[in-house]
C-alpha cells in the first residue's frame, strides 16, 4: 500500500477593500506573505449595488464602498478579510464591528483579521498576522520592505501623472497608461513583476511631451478626508478633471503619506509632530478631532503659505472631523486670501453639478491669477513674501 502523499498547501484566499491605488502595495504584501488575494474590481457604481441595501443610510460613504468590496471578495471565494481599524472620536472606530455584523447577517462565513492602523508596529498587529497565517517576524519584515518599496513607486507614478496631465496636450495618454497598468497589475503576481509594471508605466508617462507653458498652469491643493481624496471613483475623478483643465494638483493625504507618518516616522523616538499638525495650531489647540480633520486645517495653511492658486476641500457627507475642519476656512481665507472650495460627496452626488462647480472654481482662480490679485493680507515671518505674494499695485 502506497503512503499518502502530502497535499500541496492551498494558500488561504484573502480579500481587502480598495482605497485609491493602495490595492497595488497591499497585493504585494499579501502575496509576499504567501497568501492568495481576491482583489475586488476597481470601484464603480456596481460596487454599491448590494452594500447600499445593507449599510445604515447615514453611515459614511467610504464604509459603503468598503462593504461593497468585501461582499465581492466573499462572493468570489475569500475565506479571510484583512482590514484596519483605529481608535478615535469618529465613526471609523466602529467600522470593523459593523462590517462583521452586516456580513454575518448576510450569511457569509469568514475570519476577520484586524490591524491597528494607529500603531502599525504594535504587538497586536504581529500577533494577528502570526495567528492567522503562521508567518514569522522575519518573513513579515521582509514583506513589509517590499510593500513599502511598491507603495513609494506607485506614489511617484501618481505624482508624475498629476504633473503631466496639465502639461501635455494629449489628454487621453496618461489615462490610457494608467488603465493599462491597472489591468496588468490585476493579472501579475509578486513584488518583482508588479513593480516592473509600475516603473514601466512611470517611464511612459515621463516620456510624454509637455506642450503647455508654465504660466498657463494653475496650482491647486486638495485637502480633506483620506478615503475620498485618494479614491478616484468616490471623488468623481477630480485629479483627472482638474488636470485636463490645466491644473497641477497636489494631494497631501494618501496611502504613502500615511505610511510615512505611521510606519517610518513612528520608528523615530525623537519624532516631532508633523508639519500640518504644527500649522493647524494657528487655529486650533487640539491634537485630534478624528479622521484627518487636524491635517486638513494644517494642510490648508501650508498650501496658502506656499502660494497655491486655490484649495479644494473634499469630504464624504456627514464626516464629522471634516465638518469641524471646515469651520476654520473663513479665517484661513481672510488671512491668506487663497480661495477654498468645499465639495461634499456621497452616492447621490450628481456629476454635472460637481463638474460645473469645478469649472467655475478654476475659471475664478485663473481670472485672479491673470489679474494678479493680491492674495497676501499679512506678513508671515520665515516665509518668502515673493514666493506667494501677488502684486496688489497691478490689480
Ligand atoms: S473620517 Fe469621516 S468618513 Fe472617515 S470614518 Fe470618520 S466620520 Fe466617517
């Protein structure tokens, strides 16, 4: 009688939700840990088809998209969900409990691995990963290094895309390269293959010609809630729309800035508070109001000081930290004279009205720039006046 042969170990099927391009480094992380990913399709109206029926009506928009992604993952064979949680004054603290409860009520069976996103180096995270998949510390650290490498490659690709969109006259070229990358990444596996695709796309974007003159380019900063500022579907592709209107967009919040803050800087015991947090103190004497409300205020001050032509504040309907942050904007605009427009998004947002507001805002800041309107109301010590002052004599 022949001895039974050991069965090949089937790697566990894991799913996770989208947030912008974060699926690329997360795929690298999970595959480096020896897991198989069920990556939900990029967010579209279909993502919301089932989740809108299940989610509480006034739950945040990101929650509804996340739920839609997880439903897709479970329907396509995922046995485990990996997701992050954090503590704080906003609803994010309840995401994990509410997600699990809804999915169980829908009849799915799964295990749920929660990572502590506020303290990435915590023992909790190590224990959670080790218990779920039996991987040792060295393996986790190596996978993390590959993930961070991918994350920063994707971040610099996004930066080049934002820069190129407003400078090239071939409006479809950047989008075509990015869509092709998405299709290829979904089929590729492992750090080497995926970063090769990302770097190749980056080279193609850099090679596009730049025809627009620098005087025609406007600079706009996007501040606000991290999910909707990073996720193209939920912000109705704001970076593309602005880029095609000749706007060089800067976004402060995204997976790379978050990892820089919570993973890399957290290793430094002498770490000072971030620049945005420091600058927010001009208006608030608090460290945390939930989400990224403090950073929204600080980044608005930073962009005003850096002489941006305008600032767009984006947040999901009913997002408490961003509603609180919005209260500082009239004071910031009065002091620095840089226009700030707030856009609130959810599943009911109409694209036509949204586009009209964007176009009107861009027309207004272009007119201000062409008339050389004075945006400086006060002198700020330590900042170069000529860098951001406009000549009021000419207006
Ligand atoms: S930051 Fe805003 S959108 Fe995000 S969980 Fe908190 S309240 Fe909801």
